[in-house]
């Protein structure tokens, strides 16, 4: 994977879920726990100060020793707390991890890492939304072929296509803000969630610890309630799906025979080892690849939900496989999507030329609807379908075929047909859709 650089995940997100940052998050928990317990009078204040000092520098922790211990114990927390206790000194070290359990540390550390993850993802999503909004506005009225089943269907505008890409991203941004906010919940319950080891001070310590870490204090422990993490994974999977839809369309628009839009190009970008002319849709390809990886991992998060009793055996552990990778792969999809839309090259002239490629067939529905007012829908459809088949077989413009048919000429003359067969006159609500989507952005509050 290292040979692919940042194609499958940004360097910043890889670092956020790397071993050193994972250890740093766990140390933040242990340090905050000591401070909270000192505030509650559970452990001596000088012990808390020593623990905080010992936890301040993650570089002092021997990662190799933790990994070796995890191979035996099954978790990295035991080795981490032993090292932290040694660093804090004998008197203070015995108060490290007081009243907590392994899952308290790991889950709370993951919560802290997810907070960092959203801080990394949000700017790319915001920039993608901003760039798409600019494209939608700029190309609001630039007509192009609308395609269904990969064939010309009816005219649309490129601004409309951008608005259709953009609209779900607005909902995804709202959803992601909400689900990441809901995930900011402290995990602290001790062995089975009752905090029995802290006696009457359990809730007091939990509230103080949540305050120290700037997290919410749950009403109940969530050792076996994995819904918050599953929700984050699902929300990222859905958002990536919409980004992959944009990437898929860009790939299709970049086909030589279509050539209506293209990814930004730089020397060597998307090149081939054999064909010097190639400009492959590399960013779009990796949006799709990363998204497929996310979608493959989301089921692991859902399967972690039915845990047994008060601490699960197996399902919860699979989150360590899935959630960090989901965030890293999502960072790739978000970053590549931003690159695509910020630098997208749009050829409006080619779009118009492609509209004319079928010589009026793309607007056959407009004629059918106009005729329907005179002869009824079924009869009108049959007339225009017959004329379209003749135009295709004879390779003649639809206007020429329609204008000489008595069953058409009796109701619509050639000049009227020419107006009906102008693609720019048959884009319906395309412009209004752009306006509504752009208005919804303007109405959104900024920030989390």
C-alpha cells in the first residue's frame, strides 16, 4: 500500500489512526482520568500530577513492547498502563487506570480519534460542496444530453447535473455533523459498566472525566451498544457512495466519444506506461476504489452490534479492523472528489454538439407532448415513434421526417416543429432545480 502514496488515504488521516496517535489518545484518557479522580478525592492530587506528567509525551512509550504484549494479552492497554505506571513512579503508578477497564480506554480513545477524523474530512467536503455550487451556477443554462441506460434521453443542463450531484452532499454534511457529534460520548464503566470499584464516587468521576476530555457523559455505559460507531461508519459509507456517483459520471463524461468534461490535468497525471496520449480519470477511479473498500467494511461495523452480555467476545474486536480503515479510505474519497470538482474542465460546446448528434431525436418527446394536445397521448406517441424509427433508419433529421407527414403537418407546421425540436427549449425544471439547491446552501448555518 505504501507504493500507492496517498491514493488510498490522506497522510493526515493515516497519521490520525496510526499507532503513535492511538497511544496518545489512550494516554489522554489515562491522564484525564487521573485528574478527574483527584478532583473527586479518589486518588491523591500529587499522584494525578505525576501521571499527567508521565502521559504528556507519547514518544516515551515503547510501541514494540505494547505490540508484543498485545499478542499475548489480546489488547494493548495492559502493557500501556504498566509503562505509564513505571514512568509515573512507584507512589503514583499504583493509581494509573484506577477503576477503569480496557474497553473504557480503547473506546474513549477511538472517540477522540473520530473527533480528529471529522476535523480532517469536513474541509474537503466543504470545498467539494463549494466547488459544485460554483459549477452549478456557472453552467446553469448550458445544455447537454441527459442520459438514461447510457443513451440520450432528454436535454438537461450541466448546471442541473451538478445540482443533482450537490444536493445529497448537503444532506450528507448535515448527517455527518450529527453522527460525529453523537459519537463524542465518554466510555467509562469499569468491568461491567457499574463502576462498582469507585463506590459512591463513580458518577462524579465519570462527569469530571467527560468534562476533562470535552465529551458527553452517557446515562448508561455503551460497552455493548455499538450504535454510535456503526452510525459513523454507515454515514461515511453513504457519503462516499454519492462521491463515487460523481466520479462515475466524470469517468463517463471523459470518454473520447463523449468528451464533455474532464478531470484537471497536470503533466504525467493519469498517464499510461505505453500510450503517451492517455489522460486517464485517475482521481475518479480512486474515489470509486476507496468507496468500495468503505462499503466492504461497513458490514463489519454492523455485525459488531449484537454483542453478548456486558462485554462481547469477538464482535466488538472487529471494529479495530474496520473503523480506522473506513476513515482512511473515506479520506481518500473525500480528497479525490475535491480535486475533481475544483479543477473540472467543462466543454459546453461539445455538450451542445453531442445534443445535435441525433438530429432532433433527443427532443422527440416535446413533439409527442405537443401533438397529444390535438390527437391524444397514445396516438401522438405512436406517430412520433414511427417518425423516429424512420429518421434513424434513413439517417435523416427528425424535423425533415416529421414535417412531411400528413398526420403531423395537419396539427403542427415546420416552424413550430423547429421550435419544439430545439433542445434548449426543453429542459423543464433544470434551472429551477439549480436555484433551489443553491438557495438551500445559502440557508445553511456554518460550522458544526
